[in-house]
């Protein structure tokens, strides 16, 4: 009994704890002592952590003060030359130079430990191991030796000589050449500016290899200007002018900044047709609208030495007598069908349509194209298809018997194509498959009124113009040849380009260089018709497939918009003029 009571955890000690703590439950008396010790241990741990933080803070502050004193010692190196004086307050508090050197060595070691040696550069590895650079006497110390003691805090990248850096002066040398090359028409017309045009095909300097990374801003045109651009491409200058004036009147309530492209397109029209009087009239209205001077006047036909047309409205008649040619883009969209309809409204048959590049047709454009085929079949016109096997293959893939996954409009488009081509037997077979697939009665065969032919080898775009045509009589056909320059061959398109433009584009292939875009100057380009634009599209797509980059620079805006409508901007850069 006495032995049980004498033990620390015996019954007697438990009774004593219960007397001292009458509010504590009898079963919790054993854990009471442990809780107190645990709380005491936690309190001690918190005090130790707080004390360590305070000591670290004080230590860092003292080290900061020491660094400032040492830096002040280096900045005021002239005080070291004083044999009688001490360089700093810290050094004056030392009992002797030996003790001062030992203290500095300890400071270096502590700094190295705290910073975890982040300066693993070569200079930082050598400097901390040479504390002996500090002389026994402060009178023999120099500013350079003291500065060497702080080598560990200097990034190693700064040790490289600065003279190895490239000079700053020629930084914009190549850009200035690019500005001259891509500048306004006035600059390119001056004799002294011809080297800048030629420079677009010369390799850049070895130090300017990244120059090909320069990319012009993507040209996004106003959709309402497409009809005027198509009329101008067909030679309808008067219709293009009236269309632009109507668009300008429709956007009269818009913000002036949004109307600027319409104004500039009108200015380009007058420049391309040589209408100085109308240009001046528009310039007055422009100055009143924007409170600044209008663009400068110049006549592109005059620059090419061409006679200004006396009756611009008479040109469409000659243009309509030429065969119309249209090249289907890889993806026929609603805008493509709309552009085709607008151009056909002002062109006389025969109409040649090339499907050789066709890959797909947007779902929204399928019913429009079916209606267009049906409309042609009901008219007394002559239709010529080339590359028609691509159209047949696409329609056949979309109209498989028993497959209802595609829209019925594809079936209607295929039957309309069979009717347009005058193939009643094929029409009946497609109609039978349509009846089996959808279990509805197909449309009946109606004989077409139009004339149709498949001509895979010849189109109006590749046929040369007759020598006695009105177009050749106007002496504008000769302007399709790039103007010769004394500086040698330069990639340039100028004048009116009608028909197949491939002979004009093929010589440019000699200027292609790896990693350097081919810049084709179009400052003097007046007009490109549908056939020529189709050949430009095919050539640009072919060169893009070979990995080449092409830039059509300083296009007058009607041609630039027409290039976007045709789809040339999908394969090359289309850059309109800025002035």
C-alpha cells in the first residue's frame, strides 16, 4: 500500500491532484500534467522561433550597415591615400590592422554562407579565396584592390568587353531601305530611287539576316467596295466611280476614320484613270471633311507614257466584247458566288469557268450555286467549263446513294449541273439515287436553253488577244510588259494586264532566294482583269507550295480589293499604297 502511494502515479498523488483541481473530472487528472507540459513546450518553441527571427533581422541589418560602409570606402578611394586617416568608421574602431583583416575575413565567410554562393562565376570563385589582398597597413591599400574584394557580388556576364557588342548606329539601316522600297509612288518614280526597288531582291547584309521576318500589315478591305473593284476589273470605270460614290453616301453618317478607305479608293480610281479635274473636286471635299490636305495628285497613265482616255465610259463596251473567264477558288464561299454573279451581270458570253482548283464548297454556298446553274440553263448564253472533273468528283462524293448525312441541296446542285451540261441520262441516274435516298419524287428533266462545252485545254485567260481588237488599238496592251529600268531586271507589274499573266510572272521566279520574300512593285499597275487575276492566283499558290513568300506592294486600292476578292491574299501578301 505504501509502495503504491509512493509512486508518482499512485492513488495518493492522484487524490492530491484532485484536491488541487476540484473542477477537473477524476478520469482527466492523469492527462492534466501532460497538457501543462505540452503547453509549456509549445510556448517555449514559439519564443525560440521569435527570438531567432529577431536575431536574424538584427544580423541582416548589421550586415547591411557593414556593406554600406565598405562600399563607401570604395567610392571615396581618395581617403585611402591618407596615411594618417582611417578609410571608414568601421576601420577606425578596430584596435589594429590585423584584427581588422580578421574581421573582414569573417564577414566574407558569413556573407558567403548566407547567400549560398549564388555567384558561381569564375571571377566570384577566385575573389573570395584571396582575402590577403587587404594589406596589413591601410596606407598601402588602393581603390582597385578594395573593389576586387566585392567581385562575388558582380554578375559574371558583365565581365565581357563592351566593344564586342554591335554598333548602335546602323540599327535602322535596313529598315530605312525598306521604307524607301515600300514607300509612296513619288519616291519610286524618281530616278535616284531605283536602287531601292532593286534592293528588294538583293540579299541582306550578313548581320541583318532576320530582315525577312518583316511582315506587312494584313490588308482588310471594306466589303461594300467589292462591287466597285469588280466593275473596275471588267473595265467599267464609270460604273466603278458611281459605285464608290454610292458607298461613300451610304457611310456618310459613319465615323470619319471609317470612311477614310472609301475616300482613298476614290483617289486611286482617279489616279488610275487620269481624271485630274475630278480628283481636285474630291480633294476639296476631303479637306473640308478631315481638315487636312488631300493626297498628292499623280497620273499613273501619264507616268507610263499612255494617253489619257477621253471617254472613260466607252471602255466597258470593248471590255465586254472580250471573253469572260473565272477561276474557282479552292473553297467556294457565298462571297465567291456573289462576286461571280456581279461580274457576269456586266460581261457578255461566252463565259469560261475553271474548276481545276476546286476542293470544297461551303454549305451556305451550295443552294446559291444550284440556283445559278439553273439560271444559266434557262438563258441563251454560252458556258464553257474547264477542270470539270474536279466539280464532278466533289459532287459525286457528296451525293452517295443511301447517305442522308449531307444536305439535299448537294443533290439539287448535282442535278442542276447535269441539266446545265445537257446530260439527260446522267440526270436520270442522279434523280433515281435521290429518290432512293430520300424516298421522295425527284425533279423532272427540262431541256436547257444554254449552250455548253467542255474545253480542258483552252480558255479565254490563256488565249492571246486579237491584233485588231479595240483593246490593242488603245495601246494599253503593251503596258502589261514591265517597264525597263537602267538598273537591271526588277520585279514589277505595270499598266493594264489582261488575259494570261503567267508570261509576266515566270521571269520573277529567278529572283527567289531562301528566306527572303519576293517583293513585286505594283506602283504603276492600273488594272488586272479576271483572267489575269486567276493566273496570278494560280502562280502565287504554286510558289507558296514551294515555300516562297510573295508580296505585292503599293497596289492601287481597287486592285488590292480585287486581289482579296479573288483570293490572292490567301497565298501572298497584298499591300495597298499608303498615300
